[in-house]
């Protein structure tokens, strides 16, 4: 290597090294500026996110022991407390008492293990107003404390509560409705132990509505609900099944205690003032079933209570009956008879005979009484004495009454057309007949249209119908 090369060569290498260093420095400065720009953008984004969260959410930061270190304006606005009142306090300051101990044990266990907790909490404002917040609590990575971010969901929660009330609570009496009662009964059977399921029915309640109006009936239902509430002990339930029927779940050990509780309830309802309804004595019939003796589930218990209620009504009303096995057999017989009667009406197995009523003086033509008969498929003929139990069902009684009336009106027309001399035909009417306006309307229409004369049909009613609480129905029809 020449002397020149030895001298110049290193100079050239040094210059190149300097150029390379300059490039690296420029690149580092460029990356630094880029990173600073990114850092500034990230800082701006973080500031924006904090502002956005602060504007939309309720934010509080606490230390490890739960003491509040900072809150935003929304926390103060919703809770009603000032920042000075909140700083240094714990969240017990807004404790509502709605949630149980297990709820908070789960919360503290979750955040204590460094995990994020989320749920909806009900808090109480300084004014006492309850409010609901969808809450997320995030533990700090350095273990210094927690940040709670909440959103006010009170309107949604109140809407949910209104829907729940509509689905589960009777609007008139504010008692649980049938749906809710069935849930409570299922829960009670799942817990086990001895208790009574009862159905209470107000005797002759229809007559209150018919004679005094539905407003009076509503007042009576509300008053009875209040009476039943007063009879409840710890763990007991009263609900309104619908109409004038209530249902109860009563703690009771054995038949003796159950009977005593039911009798006290009947007496309490009987002592209740009738809410301004004139000359009206409140009376209730109660049927009950004992768990687990009479049924293992909610459906069986209610069936047995309903059968016992029928027995109470048949015993003269105003009393309580516990289920007995013989009630089931009687109920099955009644159900079979009702179905058979309905089929008989549909198949034309019912018919009417006419028993003559003779005037011993011989001066007047015969009168007749219409007698209902049932020709069974085996050819035998039965009188109402053998199927009279179906008349307890007012709908079936009304169907039979309309059938007999139709047959008699047609018979009167035939005899008139054929010139058969007769004075009148008498039919027996039940209270169920007069509950339906169709019965009286058919008679009035037949007379007004000239199909029959007014003196050709005699409607016979019993003395009891005029003394019964529903006497205004036949009385109004007579007038």
C-alpha cells in the first residue's frame, strides 16, 4: 500500500462514519418526533375518554379500604351529596338496604382478588330517594384502590318494576295475583314443612255487584284483603285469585292448628264492616288442603282446597273445611254428571212431560206443569231428583231453564194452533235463570209478538229465591 493510500484512506473512512452517524441521529430524531406525536395523540385521546366518561358516567375512585378519594360532578348530582361530604366517606353513605349481605360479600371477594366486578346496584340518595346504577368496579393494577364507573338505569329499572307489578300484583287489592301465588306456592312446597293452602270465597258476592254496583263490590274486595293481611303471620301469604276468590298459604302443624287458623280467618272476615254497603253481612267459605298430607305439589294442593271449598258451601257456607278423601270422589261424580247433562242437552236426551192440574169444580180447562225428564242411553228415564246437584252450577241451570222454556213456548203455540183447550203451563225457574237476561227476554218477546198470551205461561219461583240476597233479580223480572 502506498503512502498516499495509507494517508487518504482513513480520512475517507472517517467521513463516511460521520455521515452514517448523522443519518442515525436524524432517524432517531424522526422516530422521537413520531413517538412524541403518538404520545401526544394518546394523551389527547385519554383526556377525551376521561372527559367522555366523566360526562356520561358516575365515577368514583377509592383507596384499598374503600374510602372515596375522588368523585365527579355526576356522582354528586345523582346522590345529592356534595364532593366535600363524599371525600373520605365510604360507599355506605349511599347504602339502600335493598341488597343482602351475600350480594356485597360477592362484590368484595371479586375485587379483592383483582378481578373486575359488574352488576346493578340500588343506592339511596341524600333525600331518601332510591336510584339504580349499572356498576363496574375496576381494581387498580398497582393495588392502590378501585375505580367505580356507574350509569344511571333508574328509568329502566322502574319500568321493569312496573311490568313486574302488572304481571304479579292484583291492581285492586295490591295482593299477589294468581300467577305470583302459584310461584310462591311452588317455592313453599320446595322448602318442605307443614303448611295449609286455602281458597276463600265470599258468599253471594255476585249479589253485591248486582244490587249495589261494582264500585261497592270493589270496596268490599279491598276491605276483605285488608282483613286477610291482618291475619297473616311470618311466612304466610295471601293473594287474590280473581273475582271474589282469595288464596292463602298458612303455617300450621297438623289438623288441629290448621283448623283453628282457618276458623279465625272466617270469623275475622265475618266481623269486617261491609264498606258502607247497607244491610250486608260479609260471609266467607274456606276450603283448605294440608301439605304434605293432601298433596305434594301446587296443583294437587289447589285441587284439594277447591274440593274442600265446595264441601264448605254445601255445609251451609260461612265455614271452613279441610280436605277429606271423600270429597274427591264426590267431585268426580259431579264432574261426570255435569258432562253427561251437557251431552244430554246436545243429543236431545232431555224432554218435557206435562202434568195436568185439574180444577175440581170442572169450570175451567186444564192447566199443566212442565216436568223435566232425562232419557238415558239405556232407555231408563230419570227425574231431576237424581241429577239435581247440577243445578248448583248456574250456567248449567240456565241452559236447562232455557231448554225447558223453549219446549214450553213451542208447546203452547202447537196447542193454540190445534185448538186444544188449556189454561196455562207452569215452569219452575232458578236464580240462574234470572241472572241471564235471555230468559226473561224470551218470555217478553213471545208475549209481545203475539205467539202466546201473557196468562198462558206461569213461572214458579220458590220462597227462598225471594228471601235470598239475589232476590232483586226475580223481583225486578216480576215487576
